[in-house]
C-alpha cells in the first residue's frame, strides 16, 4: 500500500495540497484524475521522493518516505514520464546505457503487444512519432519488472487504437501496482480506483 497522510504542499506560496490523505492499494490501478495544475504529476514525484511535502507523511509498503528509506522505495518503482528527453539515439542504446541487455526479449515482447514492430527498437528516436517513442519507453520500463509502476499522462501521445493496446498490456500485468495521472476519460475509467484532484 502507498499511503498519503495529511499532506500539505505549497509551490510559490500557493497551496497544491492541504491535509491531503489517500490510500493506494497494492496490485490495483489507481488513477489520479483532474485538470492541468491540480497536482497529478506532483503526486508521482512525491511517491519517488523528488518532491517533499511541508507537512504530513508518505509510506510505501510500510516504509516511511525519508532519507533512510528512499533507496529501498525507489528500487520498487518504475517511472514513465510524460515528456521524454533521453541522452541516447534509440531504444537499443537506452537499454545498453541502463545495463538491461538481459531484458531484450521481454522489451520486444511488450513492443509487439503495443503494436510496435521489432525495427523500432533500433530506429532513431528523432525518426519516430511521439506515440511510437512513448510506447517504446513504456516497454523498457515495464521490462524492469518493478512492483510499482508510475505513469504520467501515459496516453498523451497515443491515438485511440494505441491507447487500447496499452490498456490491454496494463490489464494483463500480474501483481503490479499501477499509479497513473491522466485526464483521458478512457484511461481514467479503466482504473480500479479513481482519485479526483
């Protein structure tokens, strides 16, 4: 379980959260929904410990999110950002940089499930559409086989067909806790639990 207990957070002296509490159950898909600027992406940063609340506590699988536990918490997470800027040319180079060559076959399997042909693994990112690049990054992140998967606007660059393919992959994942931030109605309705911000 991921638990937020009475979180308060301000940016530029403007409140983002005031005494916010929520529980995210394990092995479920919880989606944080709401308009831009409501704090959806900030929730994902809070779980990773990249943003710290001014007040309140966050616990991930019983571990309080603090300096002592942050490495153990992050080792359970895979984060798929909305905006992807990478210091490599293609998926193959990314996998080598991360040291995940052993995940090659699994990555290609996820790519296939999301409608990406094998050639996209080595195609240059600047020769891909935003949706193709996004699906490849999702495949790489899922191959990490982490317990908790954080997804920020995962359908932002996807058309309706690609969204359905991604949703099918997510539904077929076993023993995974999915935490997403989205304003896409189709994605939101697919979640086991919706938290409106």
